[in-house]
């Protein structure tokens, strides 16, 4: 078994975001560990941003709706606290899996300080002290996506799908080498590849094209935030180095087919931004 030791030289950092489509069940955490090890073997330190397992968030919302009689009785602060438990479970499971394989790993439960509404807060700072302390000691830091704390140390949420925003925000603040949002597809397509076998994958997307084509796989708020901060990021699947890059100067297909008919030309023009 490969032993991972902390180096006295500060290696570059990569941020890997594992969404619910990757963490479908407890068994899937082994796949996440394997992906993290790919980057450790390349001498990076890894910040692993995790979503809740599978349908956990939806199940928590349904449970809350059953428990509370009317929507007017729902406490937004308590709602944020309840939903935060899904991501925290993932943090615990992934950290334990990493440590079982003798990988130096630890976690931060409050990586982001945000302000605004409990359910749609805006990230403002990262917990720099916690990150700096653990980066000096560990190879991997596991953090929850989607959730943050406000200046009163109360839980708040970064909007549905907010784990994407969490990953981008942390990558920007830590000046990470790259930020990769890991999904169950190998990038962004012009159509849903699970429904359309001839769907075409984008090799790169401008921010505006991503907002038009990629909102099924990326949170819109995250795209807008990345554009405002000129942050390029990647989208792809596990065990692959072929990604769709978002934030490039031009939109480009990975393997653009040659049009054979006028209909093909019109379809490709429509697929482009």
C-alpha cells in the first residue's frame, strides 16, 4: 500500500468536488478515495468538497414537510441546520475511509463564512486559520459543500446545488492549481448523453455558454460567481483526465463531427453558443 507522508515543501492544491451523483451510497466512498489518491500520487494536496449522499437532502426536506404542519411554521435557521446534516455525514464517512487507508486526512466542518439569508447565503471568507493549520499537517482536507456559517456561527446554506459554489470559492481563496467538479458524466454536452447517444461533449465553454448549456450539471450561481472572479474550472467524471473547461475565451467541442447534410450543419450551429 502506498504511504502518503506530509512534505516539508508546500505542494500545489487541487480542489475536488464530489457531488451526490458520485456519492450515491456508502459503497461509493471507496471510489472517491481512489480519485483522491490519483492526485496525491501527482504530489498535490487535496481539498475534497462533498455533497450529501444520494437523495439525502430531498429525504430531509420531505421529512421536515411531514413533521411541520405548514410552511409558515418552518424556521429558516432550523431548516438550514437540518439540511446541513447530510453534508456532514459525507464528511465523516470520507474522512474515515481515507484514514483507513493510512492517508493523512482531517476535516473542517465550517470552511466558509457567509452572509445573507439562511437558505441562500453569499460566501465571504474561508476559515483560513483551520485551512492553514491542517494543510501543514495533512494531505487531504475534507469539507462539506452547500453549507456555511454566518458571523454568529449559525448554519446557513449556499442555495440548492451550492456545493459547486463551495468548491469554486475555496479554490479561489486558497489559490488552488485547479478546481474539478466531479459528476456522473465526463463533461458538459449539448444534450443529455444519457438520453441522446449522439450528444456532443464540449471541450471548453465560455461562462455565458456554460450558463446556457450547463445548468443541469452546474449551479447557475456558481457559474456567475466564477465569471465575476475570472476563475476557470473543470467538469468531468472519476478516473479521467478529459474534462470540460469552463471560463475559456472560446467554446469548443471535444470531437466535433463533420456535418454531412444541411440538417447536420443546422444542428451543430444550434448546439454552439
